[in-house]
C-alpha cells in the first residue's frame, strides 16, 4: 500500500476551509487545500461584517482556540461596535465591519505562510471511499488525490443555482462556477442530501447615495477587538461609517406589484431560506402593515466605493431591483453595481454527522460549514477549526475533541445541529445557549484555554500571553478584594451609607446599583490600561450568585451527558417509549442520554425509561467479572 | 447525583403506615434536623430502626411519632445516602412531614427517580433491571394517562394558556437580546414586563391556591370530631359512618385513641375521625389519648365540635385555627331536651356570631342532613364546578417554584434582561415539567412570526 499524498484534504477555501487548514497545519499535518480559485480565499460572499450577538461569541471562541477569524477581522476591520451595551455582560457582543478585500488578502497570506500546506487549484468532483473509509477525492484537473482524512467545506457551491427574477444560472456564488459531482458522490455513499436557500442584497455605487438623508452610525471608542492574542494594543481602523435608512411605502408597492416575477413566490425556488434574514420581498409580504423597513448602508471597504445594502436581500428581477432601490430614502439616484440574488445549494442534513463533525457513515470524512446546513462566516469558521482538529485526532487514533453546551457556543452549535431537523440555515443566537450567563465573550479564553493547551493549539508567544493575562486577573481580583473604600467616599461618590462604614471594592461591585463606569470614573486611570481584566473581575464578582445557580444546573446535566448510548442501540425494543420518541430517536441516534433529552418529542418519561435502560446496560459488562468473583 | 430528593414512597390511600424516603448527600443531615430520637443518646446505626418524633423547623411542634432508619451510600437502594421514615398513614400526615423535609436542602423526587438513581448508581442484572424498568415505565405511562385526562380539562387549558404567556414573554425578552439592531424589536419596558408578569403570577397563584381543593379530591377532607367527654361524639361518628364501628358506652372517656373511617358525602371523600374527649384526663391512657386528639386538631381541615346541648361545658382549646381550617359546632342530644330552640339560643350566645352551628340527635338521626350539608359546604365542593384544580402535589410544588422565580423578577427592579430571561426560563422549566418542554425553536418561531427581523 502506498502512502497517501496528504494527511488531510480540505475541500473549499472559505471561512471553514481556511480554519481547518490552519488548525491541521498547527498540529503538524500535511494538508492539501483544494480550491477553485486561490485568489479568493476567505471571501466575504455576503455581508462585509463579522460578529454580532451570538456570532461574536463564536469568533471569540475560535480565536481562543488559535483560529484565524478574530485576528483577520481585527486586521481588516474598518468599524468596531459593541452590541447590547445597555444589557448585561453575557449578551454583549462585538460586531466589526470589514474591508472584504483586505480580509481575504490577510487570510491568503496567513495560509501561504503555514507549514505543510499545499494549495491546489482544482475542483473536487467526487470522493474515493473504500470499506466505509475515505481515501481521498476525485478532481477535475488532476488524478485522484489521496489522503487519510477529507474535510468538505463546500459552502454554497454544491449544485449551486442562482436566481435573479426568472433568470436561473448555475454557480457557487457570483462569478464562480458551481461544484458538480460531489453531491452525487455523497448520495452514492448513502448520504441523504437536501436543498437550502439563501440570498444577498444588491451592491450600490456609494457615489450615487445622498448621505445627507441618512443617519450615520460610527464605531464605538475605544474600538473593541476580537483577538486575545495581540501582543500590544492593536492599531485598529475605526473610521468606517455605516448608515441607517428606510424603505418607503413605494418600495413595498413596487415589489408587491411584481410578485409574479419573484422566484420565491412563483415556485421557482424550492429550498428554504432563513427566517432571521428574510428577503425584502418576504418582508413586504409577511409584514404588509409595516410602513417602512430598516436598512443599513455598509461600506465594503476602504479602497472601494461599493456599498452593501443590508436588509435588502432579494431575488427580484434586476429592473425591479433598480426601481425598488430608488424608492429607499437617500437612494433616490442610486446605481446598482451588482444585483442581489438568491442561491440554492445542496447540504447534507447534519443528523448524519457526529458532534466531532466526522460523518457517521464514512470514517475520516468530515463536514464543516454550510454543507451542514449552517449559515454565517462565524459558524463556518468554528466548524472548520473543530474539523481540522478532529481530522488530526482521527489520523492519530485519538478521541475526538467535543465541546459541551455548558462550556461554549461551539458546543451548543454542534450539539444543536446533530440533534435537530435543520430545515432552514442554522444561525447562532444567544437564546440557543441555555447556559448563556456562563458563556460570555469576556471569558472565552478562560473557558477554552485548557483545551487549547491540551491540543497544543498555541504558539510559545501565545502561551506567554495567556500566562500574563491569568496573572493580571488574579492580581486584579486580589486588589479588589483587599482594597477598602472609605465610608466618606461611599457616600460622596456612590450615594451609599452602610452600617459598617467602609467596604472593599469587590463588595462595592456586588451592590446591584453600582455600575462599572461609576467605579472606573472614581478610581481614575488606575485600571484604564487593564480595562478588560478589570471588567472581567467586575463581572465575576457581580454575577457570582447567578453563575453559581447556573453551575448547579450544569452539574446536574453533566451526569446525563456522560452516559453514552451504544451506536447499535435499538430503541424499538424499549416498550416504555412512546411512538414519537422511538421514531425520533431512531432517526437522530443521539450519542448520549443528555442529547436524547434535547430531541423534540422526547418527553421526561421517555427519558426516565431510556436512562434506566442505558445506564444499566452500560454498567453490566464492566462489573460482570468482579460480580462473579464475589 | 449531588442533589437530595424526597418523596412519599407508599401509594396514596389507606394503609397502616406510610414510608417517606430521602436520598442524596443531605439525607442524614436532614434526618438529624427533623428527627428527635426518644433515647436521646441513640446514635444512628446503619439499618437499625430508631423510635422518635418528627419536629418542625424550629424544633418545637411534634408532627408525629415515627420510626426512622439511616442507610449509608453504596449499599442502599439508590446507592447513595438514604433515610426512610415510617410514619402513620394518611396522606396528610405524611405530606406534612414531607413538606417539613422539603424546607431543607432537597427537592421532591420525580416519578421513578429513586429507581433511576438506583440504576445510575448500581449495576444490576438484566432481568431485575428489565423488571424494574417495566414497573417504572408502567408507572409513568399511567401517570401519563392520568395527567393527560386531567390536562384535557379546564386545568389543562389553563396551563396551556399559562405556558403560551410564558413563551410570549420569553420571545419578547429573547428578541430584545438577540436582535438589538432591529427596529421592530423594542426593549420590553419595565411597565409592560410587570404587567405581563403580574398576569402570569396571578394565574399561577390561583392554581397553587386551588391545590387545597385538589388535595381534598385526591386525599380526602379530614374532619375531626371532638368535644368534651360524653358529648356523644362516638354516637355521631357511628351515625355518620352508618355502622357501629366505635365502641359506645355511657362512661365518659371511653374513646381513648382515635378512630377513622372514610365516608362519601355526595362525592366528597371525607376521612372522619372520632377522638377522645377533651378534658383533664385522669388516667395515663386517657391523657395519651387526649394528646393525640390535640395533634389531630392541628392537621384537621374541619373540626366538628360536639357538645351535649344540656351541658354547659364549653371547650377553650380550639382557639388557634390554621389558615384554611374550619369549625362547625354541633349540639347533640336534642332528643333529651324539651325545648331545644330555647336552650340553643342561650348556648349560641357564647359562640362567635358567624359560627356554623347545628343541632342534632345522634340517636334519632335528626339534624344529620343539615350537618352533612354544612360539612360539604365547608369543603367548598361547590368550587369544583370550575374544575380549575391542581390535584397533584408534584404539580403544586412545580407551580410554587415557578412562582418564586417570577416573583424574583418582580422584586428586583434593575435586573438585567439576560437575568430576567434566566428566571423566566427557570420558571418555564418548572411549568415544562407539567406541560411538556418549551424548546428554543418555539421561542424563535414566535420571534420570527411577530417581529420583522432582517439584518
């Protein structure tokens, strides 16, 4: 038997693919990145922004595990914002507007510098599978390329079909051909595939916008950045401006009058689109009584006049797009540079993968990103990272790396997609995380650093930085717990009168009425240079009670998460289960009892039956020998 | 498992004793707190029964005399530290003790949870395992069928409406968190939040309140006949149960212990108690009987105080009524008085003006219908037509806990929105356990149908 050409082949150079390549390279793998166009790595095919509520959490986690997306965003960012600032720390999120060309360029250079990585410009047209084990890929221009593991990160390219009005054309995204053959190869291997839809708004020539009529939205100062690993405070470009504008009743009228030419309503599009990102035609139909819809004018970068009209995703015919856009406030004379379009693509419903992202059917084959029915750069990047790590662990014959729902949004996402029916593109929301209070942007590194260390994901510089951070936090907490604030200051600055007179800063922080800003303004500049650490200490102290409550629930849950269900388990044999539960369990085949409980239709009484059977079954063989000896 | 659970392990209904089981790390500590052994120096020897009293949280009031056993982990039924308390049967008594236990660091056990823990902690052989699993499955199935029937009625509708309100409120709160940039999603104002919360809290409180009635349907209405010696309590008891169960003699103080019998008053299940006469008893045995009567008074739903219409003896013991406790004054032996109405008028003067009073003759049966009507009236059977009733103790506890979470939001004026969500989800989680799980998808569905999300 000849040695395969590579350890790992990554198909697709988007946000998932590049993270997978980076992780595998870091772990010493010999990696081939197969991409149709090596000048288009990590392209922002849709909106030129990274982060947002829930998504920002994902970026911080990927960064905490050594990923690219955080660093690349900080580098290519042109406007940095913190969302939910008026709310509690757990739901505050970073969102960064990016220069899409700079972003792609940064990632390309990053990947080019990685060791053991070869970029192959080609198209994967099929898989080579022997005895349910992946052996490599078939390619259009080269012969078969062999590897020990394959990661499919194909984005919207699998049989991609774009729609603008009644025009349909094959393609993976604007200006790029679709990938044909891979889906069929997956089907031959026994995979069930499905069809999803997404869309993108028209791009506008910024010089044709009347900015006097729209409301500017600047970034926040100081700009919040994503990456934990800047050695010194990074120089962030925060000069970019976004603008807020609105559609008019005229916009709705034009679209409604032309609904028969809209593929979404004519039946031309069969895939299901995301409800959280509806097209403009969907908005005016479903929310017909709304007089206006909010839109965001977002720059695509510094060196371009092109802008992205966020909120105006559409597949209406080009002439109608042009007319409708000109009814938007400030866009009366706007010129479209690229029309919006809808795209349908194949995905492999993710009940067919494991939480490690390896497919259940074919050993060594991993799926990451939109092929799993997810949507978004952040979701893709997170999966790419995990697939890269787990493909390596697979090759090394080690246990896969699976994060829990109680320790990361990544864990929430992967658990979600393997336990539920994905019928629309899956996007992260913080409401998906039942342990939301513990999963914050500020503590992403604390949560994940043990894994980063365990799997050797950090460089020496990064490790030194982590150690420094930990020391700073410890010192800061120590200081806050030992430093007293006099009764006079309490009264004067904070309006507090207490029986015992003075209190420590940490006690002060625990008072519900005392805001962080108040303490900072009182303490002067002492902590301004360590604001991140100070804030984290503040959060830890302030939310101790709630975090403790959540911790108790996590502990309770962990027990069930630890009970594995044998992969050959026959649910039909459990007479105590209700029919719906049996059917769902047979389809989703959960890996643990905890997962079984999250499948829709499985009731607490089903769980009781299942738990008793499974745990009994599990313990029997391991105790059998000693029992007999007794 | 690191939390401690407790439940009444014996089935509801008649029987000599009830067993309360506590399992988990806090079990021995809880026993220490609630149980005072009669031999004060007696140490808990594993698997040995000790005799003693169950006392309330401040150590004062004795609830019952019981036997208790401590079974340390690994070998116990559940495989963790366990305590079993054997008390007198009667669901009310056992529940009073359980309530007392639940004031400590433990929660009510779910159906089948002791068995679940057993299987989680012990590996048992397959036949035993399957046997037990079937029992548990049957139980939950039955519970399912029962609760389904129950849930189909007005109670179910009410709960469903409650659940819907929770989902609605959660959607508001979650949309605010996850879509801060959306114009159509506003921050839910404190006023609106409180208004919606108050609606839910009111509904929940009504449900929790209805458990009083629900408990009566489920466990019976506890009516204790008491009065001075020789007032004819046992005769009345016998009349009511329509059988000569109690021994009746003209000698005062004949009934030294209490007797109880179930009777059916037009569908109202009544557990009727005959007790020893309340007067300074002379003999030791009689004194013990009187002490028991006093402890029964504390647990009665209704006291039927029986006086001899010809006697002037009045009791002073029935002064501190519990909330929800009722009293009926019955003047017996009207067959022995010439002008009962005149005598009654005098007797009445010493009673509160709004007291429920009736005159009977236990011997002839005169006035009995009026008395049973009064009893049924006190039980509030009329309320049942609304049928919005919580009959399950488990449900009541869940609803109580849900209520506590919602009240916490109400109390803390500046609770951040994600904490509001946390409390709401905790509350929803408790209601979930009755009505079925609220999935995040359901909340998202609500958000997407109500708000135009589009960034």
